[in-house]
C-alpha cells in the first residue's frame, strides 16, 4: 500500500477531516474542474447543452456508467448531454484517430445527441460538468432524482455501444453457445491488490470457484465463460476446470507488481485494443445463462444489458475497501 493510499485511509476514518480535505483539494488543485456555465458562441440559442468531462481514474465501464448517469441527470434538468473525452482525456485515449475520432467515448459508444463537440463549443448555453462545494462528486443526482436501473437502460438506448462492437460480441455468442454457459466475473490485479477506496471487495478465485461448484451441481456440467484480466486467476480456473473454461481473448495481465494502476502500465498504443477486448468480454458475459460475480462496473454493465434474463445469479457481498 503506497503512502498516498495510507494517508487517504487515515483521513477517511474521520468524516469531518475527510470532507474538509476533499474541499481543500478541490479548491487548490481542481479549480478548473468546477462546474461552469459558458457562452461560447451564437449557435443554438434555444438549446441548453451539458458537457460531461470524464475523470481519468475511471476504468472503461466506470467511465461508461458515469456517463450514463450524467445523461440521466442532464435530461432530468432539461439539458442536452454530450460527452467530451477528447479535450478531457481518459485512460483509453490514444494518440491517433480510432475510426475517425479522437474522442475516447466515441471509440466505443454513441453520443447521446446529434450535435458535434465543435458545434457545442460554439453554442450559446453550455454547462461544463464538475464539482460544486455542495456536490463535489459527479455524476451525483440531485435530491429530487433517484437514478433507477430503468433510467440507466434508457440512457443506454440513447448512447449504446457501437454497432461494430456489438456485432463482434454477437458473433462470438452465436458461434460458441455463450448463452448456455455459466458466466464468472472475477477482478484481480490493481482492483484486488491496491484496494481502491470506495470499491467493493472482490471474491478470490477460490471463493468464486466454490460458488461455481454449487452451480455445476445444481444446473449440470456445462461450459464456463470466464471474464478476468488477471493471468493468475485464469490459470487457477483453467487448472481446475480444464476445457470447460472458455474466454473470448487471452489479453491477460501477468507478473503484475501491485505498485501501480493498470492504466499507468498498459502501453499507450494498446489502450484502445485493451478496452475493446474488455467490452466484448462484458457483452458476452451479459448473454450467459447464469452469472457469478463481484459487484463492480463490469457486472453492473452486464446485468443492465441482461435486463433480468439470467436464470440464476450470485453477486458477492464482501464489503467495501
């Protein structure tokens, strides 16, 4: 555990100190990320735009889910939302266009509106997402709004995964019979070793396999769709279950040191492909017949897509870091 993380844990143990520290950090180090209302130009005077500026710390599906939450908030407040992951870079931005765009959101997802960023940044009424002293974590819904799963699914219809990615996943599902498999989602690497504050504690490979053994007894022996980024976790399941294990790719992290987040160790040129493979894997997970998972961005995304079609699911509840 690094010093910054240790100091953060100490500060969080005292809620008053923690809240004060967050506000000081925002005022001193993040003034440019405060919420701002702008008048950039004369276009679209009757439209109120809301630009979501993502956080670089978000993984791909945390990025997507937070964007969906912001779409829900914006529509509730009468704004037209758009996501800017071109001027505000994420873990997945690369230094070359992907399918004609430099906006990392648009690598993988559709925009929730028909306007371009250039047009928005020449418009009359534009709100830039960000913190306020009352709401310093975004997206954070106002008290009058409870963001439900149905609202998130509506936002997914407004800003779906790109068709070419859905087609890649659909071909794998149809060709390999993923819709009859037991899906197992186990996070490792930085999620397990760095213990990021506010995240759910994931099950170990051993804990997940014990639950999987129960499913195999109850529902009969069948293929297992394994979704993990951790090579050691993959090896554990492959050694135990052999040819029953199926995965869509072998883009696995091995020899992870536990000293830094994956975003900082993945080669810049590989980030788009890493995100693409992960997204295809999570779409496939949503099509399984059963699911065993830890609550995390990946499983939340899969369950939203699945929309209650899993015949049985087990989501671990092991507390929070």
